């Protein structure tokens, strides 16, 4: 096998998931150069077992051990591949750290990704749930996604339309396992159009004394807000928001808001639906800061489940079910997990 492939057996995964829960993988292949993927996947270890791809492990919960080999793409080259009018096409390998890409794009004078600063994980995972924060979703800036399909042995170049991006959703999430994303190309403008409407950004800029922000200023403001709100996974295990914000028929959202005027709701792009705040629903049920042994709900954000140290994936899963049950009982709203559950179904 090529020099760019490293194979490991019986691999502990505690340090490879940001919840920090224990799990073991039967086999892990780290692949630097994605062009060797067809050979790796045709080899005896993978032929009958399509792999589970793992990036930074920041949107996964190991409820049980994975039963298939793991694949980690570790290439991290970032290159400007084309200049188009007032934009550039920036290509990044799947293994590039997401925040490093954001910072590098800004250093190159390219805009668009600043509101997505400090999201953990890798470039290859970003299209999976169409990562979003502070009024921006990554799909808006994706030119095309390079991916390998293990079942057919074919390479694909998917446009943003092909990817069918939606809120925390994409073709890749709906057809999990069909594609291994090996690189992403972003179309990034050189002219900066600030996106400051999400609650808190303007106030953060003002408190930093910035009145005419650059893209770097916006990234710094987003980083400061995120640090103040979200627990740091290097200090306390978590996977960010554990549930998606539910999208409800407009009439149901409106009835819920009439009964609960302080509950925030958000536009979805369609008059027929409205997104409601899962954090508010969970907080209203009294969960913030509570814990069952070491599986708990963050004291700083009700949507974030945390591992106080020795929680198992199963304990976090059981806590999540309890939370969702209480929200359904009190508000009639079904919560869906955001992270990929390994070894359990919702
Ligand atoms: P992993 O957790 O390793 O994998 C996630 C899923 O993607 C899995 O199904 C995996 O199989 C699949 N996958 C990963 N790489 C590939 C690939 N190359 N090809 C095919 N499939 C692949 N998310 C947001 O959208 N917005 C936020 O604001 C946000 N804030 C967060 C804050 C914190 C503190 C944490 C811990 C998480 C947050 N997240 C947020 C979630 C997470 O950071 C993102 O979902 C991120 O994209 C996951 O990247 P990863 O590399 O860690 O993916
Ligand atoms: N709120 C509460 N209690 C809390 C926290 C928040 O009631 O403990 C209410 C507040 O009214 C607040 C509102 O919820 O105004 C929204 O909170 P926040 O701005 O933190 O956003 P969110 O809807 O909880 C979403 C994303 C985050 C993303 C932020 C910023 C989802 C599931 N989560 O959180 O993404 O960073 O917006 O855009 O859409 C992630 O996906 O992992 C993630 C962290």
C-alpha cells in the first residue's frame, strides 16, 4: 500500500471525538493523498465494509463501537485554483481544519466565510450538514465538491445545486455513505458584504470599538461571541448543538409563540414554515445545567449536551431521549439530533 496510507487496528476513539466518550474501531486508515482511495477501498480490509469517514469527530456520538473500518482523510492543502471576475476559487483538501481555512481565506483577501469562524472540524465534513452560523451557511459559498463513490468506484464533482443544501442538511447527509468527500472548492468574493443581522454581532463589534468592520473584524467578533456562549470541547466534552432547531408549519409555530411570547423563532426562506429555538424549548423545560451522573446539559447553553468526564455515549444518548421526551410532552414538538449517532437510531 502507498506511503500516504497508515493503518491502525483496535483504535481507541476517545481522543478522536469531541464528546470524549470511549469507543473502539476495529480498523482505521489515515489517507494523506485521496487519489489512492480507490486502491485502499478495493483492498481486503475495506472491500466488503464501506468505511465510516471521520474528520474531527465534532458531530458524532459513539453510542456503541463502530462495526465498520474508519477512514480519516488527512490531506490539508489549500490552493487558489482560479480567479473569476471579483472572486477566486479556493480549493481545500478534506482534511484541512475548518477554522484554519477560514483564516487562510481571509489572509488571501477573500470574503464570505468570516461568519463561520471557529466552527470545529474539517473541510470535508462542512458540506455534510451544510454548516451554518451567525446568518451564513457554507453552501452559499461552495463552488463544487469533489467526492469518491465507493459503491461505483467513480469520482464526482457536485455543484452546490447537486448537493441539495438545506438547513443542517444535504444530499450527503440524506444518502449517508454514498460519497466520500475528498476536497471542496469555494467561490469567494474579493469585495466584502458584511452580514451583521444575527443577534449579537453588531453589539460585539461596537464593544470592540469597530464602526466600519472588515471581514477579519467580523470573524473576530464571531469568535468572541462563540467563546462566550459555547463550552470549549477541549475543556468539557460536547458536540455543539445536540438538536436541530425544529422547522414547524407556520400555523403551529405561530400558536406556540402566542402561548410563549418569549420563544425566539427564525425565518426559513418559506412563508409556510418557521424555525423555532430548540435551546429555548429545552431551557423552558428546566434542563439547563442539569446532569445524570457525568452526562449533562451545559450551564451556558441549553442546546449543548456535555460530558463532565466519564459519561458514555449511551448515557448521553439516554439523556438526549429524556430531554426530547419532555419537550414533546410539554410543547408537542419533536426534536431531532444534529450529530451522527453511531450504534443507535433515533
Ligand atoms: P465528524 O464529526 O468527524 O463527522 C461528522 C459527519 O460527517 C459524520 O457522519 C462523518 O461520517 C461525515 N464526514 C466527515 N468527513 C467526511 C468526508 N470527508 N466525506 C464524507 N463524510 C464525512 N456546526 C454548525 O453547523 N454550526 C456551528 O456553529 C457549530 N458549532 C459547533 C460548536 C462546537 C463547540 C462543536 C463541538 C461543534 C459545532 N458544530 C457546528 C458541529 C461540527 O463542528 C460540524 O458539524 C463540523 O462540520 C463537523 O466536522 P468534523 O470534521 O468534526 O466531522
Ligand atoms: N436560548 C435559550 N437558552 C439557552 C440558549 C439560547 O433560551 O440556554 C435562546 C435565546 O433566546 C437565544 C436563542 O435561543 O437568543 C438562540 O440561541 P443561539 O444564538 O445560541 O443559537 P441557537 O439557535 O441555539 C444555532 C446553531 C448553532 C450556531 C448558532 C449561531 C443550530 C442547531 N444551532 O444555535 O450551531 O452556532 O445558531 O448561528 O442551528 C451547532 O450546529 O452545533 C451549533 C453550535
